[in-house]
C-alpha cells in the first residue's frame, strides 16, 4: 500500500518528535502493509515552515536510517502546503515540493472555511502543470455543511484526500458522517493516514480500506488503492467506480442545515 500523507520526518513539525518516533512510525507503517510513504511535513501553516531543500535532505537521511535498521519502507519527499498568498511565487522560487516528485501537490485549507479564491488557485496551479490534492476536506467546516463547495473545486480540477481516522470515527461522529458522504458523492479520490504518532494518530490504512470495501464495495477499495499509486507515479487517476448512485447534494445541504440550527 502507498500512503501519500504523513508526518514521519523527525523533529520538524507536530509529527514525529525525533528519530525514535520516526522509526516507530516506520515500523508501524510496515506492519500496516505500507511499502511507500510520502513524508508531508506542514509548510507555511504559520507554525511550521519546511522548505523543499530541507525536506529532501531529511528524507534522504531517513531512508538511510531505515536501510540500516532493516525496515522495508521507502519514504518519498513531499509537503502539506497551507494555502497562503505567496503560494504561486513560492513554487517559482523552488520552495515547494510535489508528492514524491510527481505533478501533484498536497494543499491544506484552513479548517474553518474555504478561501474565496480557492478555485482560482487550483486553476493557477494547473497552469503551472500541477494537480491540486485537497488535504482532508472532510475536516473543513464549510465543506462539511455544504459539500458542493468541494464539488466546485473538483470540477476545477482538484482532488480530495480523505484521512483514515475521519472515516473510522477518530474525529467524532459528525466528521465521520461527512467523510462517508463525500466518498459516496465521488468527491474523494484518495485515502491516506495523515499519521503523526504511533499512539495518538497511527496509520489505520488497511482498516480504512477494509471499511470502504464493506460499506461501498470492492471496486471502491481498488479505486482508492490504485489512485494512491497513480498519484506518486504522476499518472491520471482512475475513473470513478460506477456502482453507487450519486446522492443529491442539495438535499444533503438541506438536511445538514436542519441539524445545524
Ligand atoms: Fe497532515
């Protein structure tokens, strides 16, 4: 399995605090069945700035340590890039990384809202030859209330990345509900762990795929598994499995508004 979102690099964000935790996470990843993982430390989120060159260097060092420890895991460099004003210029300055050298960038929006110019950013990135993957849209309050906001971004060319813990109820019932709703509406294209810590936030990738298979069917599991591979290989994503009828987002909005007030 391939995991495209993780905080496995030591000591540079709120993930692994040091080498020991990096190695613990690496062992846990292998145990879960993960063979390739993209390290996506936070970048430009006000607390953490992890520039491309440093991330590349540290990733290479992690791979050396894993080899020395006999841990069969390949770590690829990446970033979880917070939307910020300087985003496009930062790309031209070479400060940003795609996921594992592909043409996909993992973009994080604020959890409270969808930036007004988000569609424009997706478009601008595509002009630069980059595909936007929206990190855990299910945890964005505006999208949870109105999935059509994500639908607009997907129509503009973005993809949705779901976090395993959201699907499995780790962030509460409300996010779990919203997570499955987004999957059923075809607005999620890849599932990954966003793992930070072996106890507090582990991988649970196999468990999430098992649940997807149970709830949505085998073709959806295959769809998500293959898309993770396509992303790191810079290939086009799979067509959506046809077996689920799309739910009406207008009705969903009405229902969620009733529960809000
Ligand atoms: Fe993350």
